[in-house]
């Protein structure tokens, strides 16, 4: 990305975490093993990996290469070779559509239009994938999420909806690869990035993972978002029997059910109206890719101007980014799994995701500001960040860089260390 001085690199896992560059994808634990890395809840309410035994040198070297918190690599050239367009903000794509799951039940239950659930179910039921690697609400602790291998359409539907809390979908990647079976992966853009980076080191990923499907992501909230919501209602985590953040309508309501038989709901607006309660992770604030550039297919919300004005039947913007994605998308439409309403343009994407556009525009300058303050930043390659910065005014870039430098110095991109692993276990 051509930042002037050499990039600072982490010396150990805790450097990544304490510099706020981890978003908890789980890959490092898969690489080093549960005996060496445990996930804990930090004093800031984030679910983070902690080294409980020194990492083997090979494992640490692999983490340094593949951790998506500190590495972000674009796929523009590869996708151009496939005939994709590359937009400066939105990256590579073949086609963009507005659509939804044809199955009305999937459409209703899912986060927005059910496109990811319908595609995952289709890949399974058409025999292309033996299972779907994805996350879903934990059965025993519904405020948390588990990584699962879904083997049936029913399992996939059970995973529908957004989990606005920590998820570690890469923690089971070896289990998936060791199975020797074909599978599809559903996750956030940073999870997909982790898998793409790891694919460079382990050829089994490209052999076995037949599709990478992403949701557009504006930021993964820390656990305290859910904890505060439940505590406001006068309950604790142990009292909760169901935690749904949206879905059952579009956007649907957040719903908390408690073991004493009570149920509470909040509208989407009530859940998100107060930005000071978003509980976004530091890494998310400067995320170089919340739009899933390296996924095969990306599914997002479609609300003109970005905010829902009421409930609707459920729609998704769908960016088909790769040849693999095109093949899956076209066959899923032909099979009647997805219903396509209309084609969309890049302008439609920008109109419905203005926060993603702003992040891309400010990325280069913000990273420069953080680097100037001596902070660890992700190594970003092939994401057009400098080209995008050049298209902004000098004063906007300066303001972004200064703002990020100030926030860095104020500790906004730093996280507290975990001192007592036993106490911090989730
Ligand atoms: C943290 C977060 C931030 C988001 N920010 C935006 C945004 O800025 N703009 C936007 O358009 N949409 C955003 N959404 C996405 C939106 O909520 C929908 O998930 C998306 O539009 C896909 O809709 P769908 O109906 O196809 O999904 P569904 O058919 O309901 O499928 C959702 C799939 O995503 C998986 N999933 C859900 N939550 C997570 C998670 N935290 N980590 C990994 N996998 C998960 C589920 O396992 C399921 O497979 C966000 C979602 C999340 C979870
Ligand atoms: S981003 Fe993922 S790989 Fe990197 S430190 Fe965090 S959990 Fe580990
Ligand atoms: S904003 Fe970026 S880093 Fe944060 S959860 Fe979303 S994709 Fe991951």
C-alpha cells in the first residue's frame, strides 16, 4: 500500500490482540491447537486468543502469514483474468442483483432475504458440498455462537440470521479439511480473508472448499453488546434461552427469551440507534474489506439510504465476484432456489452501503495516521487503497490521518491484555 516507512510487525500473538488488530476469527487456534491458544473474554468484552503455551516457531510463522487481522490481500488481478470488472471502491465483480430466497420460510427467518441460507442449502442438497462450515447460536449458551458443520438443509436453516457478537468460524477449519470432504464456507469478509490467506499455505482449501460465501459486514460487535442488552432487561447470560438479533421479517426484531418464560423484543432501530452502544471492535473501525472482495458471492442488506424504514418481505443485494460464484449463482437461479428481482449497479451498492464507501475512502489515510503514531497496522495489498486515497481531497485525507493518529494516541485502537486466563474464559 506504499506507506512510507517499513510496517511494524508483531513479535507475538498478544501484539496483534493488544494493538486491536484481532477480530477473533479463530484461525490461529486452529493452527497452533487448543493446547497452545485459548479463547477468553478480555476486560474490554472481546473474545480473543491467548497463548497458554509458547507457540512453536512454525505455527507462529504461519499465523503471521495468514492472520486476517494483520494481512489483507486483494484478488483483483486473478479476477480480472476471469473477466471481472474491478471497481475502485467495490472491488471485483461479475454481476450485481437484487434478489431473495425463493423459499418463503427461508426468506422470512433469515437476516434479510435469505440468499446465503438458500445458496448454502442448495450446495448441500445438489451434492456439491458434503457440509457447510458456518456459525449459529450456541444451543447451551444462546448469547454465544458456535462453529458448526451443517450436513442437512435443516441445519443450514437453523444457522440463518445475523450473529451480532463474537464468532470464531475458522477454529474448525482443520476438522473440515481433515474430513477430506468438499464443503462450502459462510462467514464475514475477514473470515473469508483468513481462509484465502490460509489457502496459499495449504492446497486442501482450494481442493475441498467449493465456495466462499460472505455477508457484507459493517463491524462485528463485541460480546458486551449482547450482555448489556440482557442486563438492561434485568437478566444475566445464564438466564437466556434464546438470543436472536434480527430475522423473522426484514429486518425483524431482536428477541431475547429467558428461562423463566419471558420474551423481550427490540426493533432494529432501537438496537442500533445509539452509536455509542455499537460496541464495534477496534479492528472493524479500520476494516480494509467489509465487503467481501475475495468471496465468490456476497450478500448484503438492501435499504436505499442504508436504514430500513419499516418491515419488508426480505431482499438482498448480491454481488457475484468470481467465476465459481457465477456458476453457483446461475445454477441456483435455474433450480429456482433464488428469485431475482432486478440487476443492480455499483451506484446502488454505494447508496445502500454509504458506511462501506466512507471506510474505503478513508482507509489509506487512517492507516497512515495510525502508523505515524507507531501503531501496528494491517499489511494491505492489492486493495486499491492508495488509488482511492488519491481520489479524495487533500484536506479529507489529512483529516482522516490526523483523526486516526489522535484516536491511536488516545488508545482507541488498543486492547487490554488478559492477565488471568482462568477468570477470563467465556
Ligand atoms: C456483524 C455483522 C455486521 C453486518 N453489517 C452489515 C453491513 O454493514 N451491511 C449489510 O448490508 N449487511 C450487514 N450485515 C449482514 C446482514 O445482516 C445479513 O447477514 C446479510 O445481508 C446476509 O443476509 P442473508 O439473508 O443472505 O443471510 P442469512 O440467509 O440469514 O445467512 C446468514 C449467514 O451468515 C452467517 N453469519 C451470521 N452472523 C455471522 C457472524 N457474526 N460471523 C460469521 N458468520 C455469520 C450465518 O451462519 C448464516 O450462514 C451484517 C451482519 C453481521 C453479522
Ligand atoms: S484475527 Fe484470527 S488469526 Fe489473527 S490473532 Fe485474531 S483470532 Fe488469531
Ligand atoms: S468489519 Fe471487517 S474486521 Fe470487523 S468483523 Fe466485519 S469483516 Fe471482520
